[in-house]
C-alpha cells in the first residue's frame, strides 16, 4: 500500500528555487479551487471557484488575520485555473504565478498548505496523470527525459515518446498478438476445429513481422541510450601536449588555463558538451605521470579512475616532438579502450613518428587545438564511433530508457522462440504461452501491469512539483 492518499489535494513549488522573475506554486486535487478561494483576492471580489477553465486572473495572495488586525497582502500574483478532466493530472489545478524570490514562493506555499493541501511527493503530479489515465507509464517517464535532456536530439526523443510514438507502436504490436492468441486458444479449446496450414502460415508471417519490428527498435536502442545518458570521454596525454587547449576548442570557449609550463593542469576538469546532438561528458586529465607532491599524486589517482570509466579515450600526441617514454607509457595504460589517436600542434614543424602511430592505431587525426584547425574532423570521428557507422533515420523509434529496452528484449526473444516453435511444429499450447508472456513484458512498458515498488522507484526520480 502507498504511504499517502492519492485523493489528497497536493501542492508544491514547480519552478527552480532561487531568484527569478516568476515562480509557480501548483495545486492539484478536489479542494484546489476551495483553497484558492481562501487566499486569492481579486480586484472585483470574484472567487477562483467561479472562474472558467483555462482562464488567467490578476490579484493578490492574502493571509487572513488571526486577530482583529487587517488582512496581510503576501504577494501580487497571476492565478490560472484548469478544471478537471482537461488538466495535466485530470484533476482541478490552480497555478499561482508569484514573484520568483524564495521568500515569496515559500510564503505562498505555506498558506496553501495551511488551508488544506498536502506537500506533493516527488513526481506526484505526473504520477496522478498516469494513474488517472491521461498518459501511460512510458509517456510519464518521457517527462523526466525532457527535463533532463542535455541536447536537442535528446529532447526530441523525449518529446516523441511523450507524444506516444513508442506507445502507439507497442499498442499496435499488442493488438496483433492478441488476435493471434485468440485464434490459437480457440483451437486449443476446440481441438476438433483444427487451424488449417494456411492460417498457421499467416500467424507465422505476422510473428516474423513483429519480431523484425522489435529487432529494429532494439537495433537503434544503443543510440537512444547514448542520447539520453551521454558518453564519457577522457582526454589523455603527457604534460604540455595541448589537452587544455583541445578542451577549450571543443567547448568553443576558454574553460582551462593554457600555459607552456608543463603540469599547469594539476587536477581533472569536467564539462558537458553537445557534439552533433550527442551529450559528451568530457574530462581533461592532469597528464602528470610522476607526482611531485601529494596534490599531484591524488590527481593521478583521479585521472586513472576516469580512464577506467571512459567510453572513449582521446590520446593526444605533440606533433612538434618525437614520441617519448611518457607517450609509450600512456599508450600502454590506455589498454583496449576505444581510442582516437590525435596528433596536435600541426601548426608547428613536425617531428613525431607518424608512421609508428598509424601502425599502432590505424587511423590518426591531425589537428591544431590552438589554431582551431581540423577540430570538426575530431568531432566527426567521435560521432562515427558512437553510431558505429549507422545514423538512425528520423523515422526510427529511438528507445532510450533501460527499463523499456530490457522489456522489449524479453518480448522479442519470446516471439522469436514462438516462430521457431511453429517451424518445428510444436504444440499450440506452448506457442500460446510464449505469446502471453511476451504480452506481459509489453504491458510493463505501458504500465498496464506495474507494481507499487516500480512506480515508487520511477516517480521518486522526479523533482517535487512535477
């Protein structure tokens, strides 16, 4: 059982805490309008409970005096009314647009709570939208993806899922499976009416089509997860090879101190950048191999941790110098990671043994981080590694949520097994059970079968107020 009542009227601040022009206090539930009546004062004396839905009204939030003192004006506001069922939660919603200072928003929220609302739990507004049937669970999770999107492409994936692109595809597959299951179970219940070979062939063809659809979704799911979660990229190289200059070039701004003195960067520096729609968490490591003090020793330990976690290592070499023992050590330490070998400082006279690097890494990219030369080639190489040479089309359904991917994998495996069972002329009962089990996994994606523990886990990741 849930530890709270979903019939309560809930309230929360729905905008980030801090200083801003506007802050929103949101109220949802059966008493939302009655609470607003108690604290909202309009110029003509009209009450929110008499306002039409989707209307906006100017007024003041007032605190009724506990003694004979005159009422106290708390803030000048704009109040919006959205009546059930045509609202985000399918309940009555009141949104109070007050000034965005922390004190003003907190005072308005306190008044709302004093007059009968309960403070919302994380994600409870969206949870009510799901439980009241306005959106399914996949769409509810898309709300969080939109909030957390780090790139335009990640935002597009989230908005497509919120629109129901994935949900419609799952519903379509479910309908076909249910029709086939109905035909199979009719034969199981009435064995004297055997399914003729032609109809079995139709069922097999439909299962093959569904199997292909699910495989196609899974085929681009890796890209979907990358757009959602990003990849970890580490810039490695010996001191003064140009790592900080490269980070600045990729960021297109001065983020790191650049100096000709080796070891200027004495700790890791992290940034999130958008490379052609892919969120990249990029780390500039210290590049110090022999520590001179405790600080540099800790920097080396941290660099090693980042290297262990890296999805991609950019190994940087100084084109103006011959390969050194330090370069060889870094090549060895990078191990079997995905590596992009980069020769920097091509604006200077070249001394590096290029052939030796080509023999070790195959392809190398030559750049000048200082002169911002060939940086686009490096960006293209990162993108190609991420996509493995395949960029999803605009029509592709990109699944980015690990929970959805795992459920689709399990459903697809059962469908493939059902196809093999038909090939091997196994019993219809066995095939029907496989279809039933695959439907359960598809239901999990939409939230048509979900435990309270799962819902708690999903919505606890939301912020309060959404």
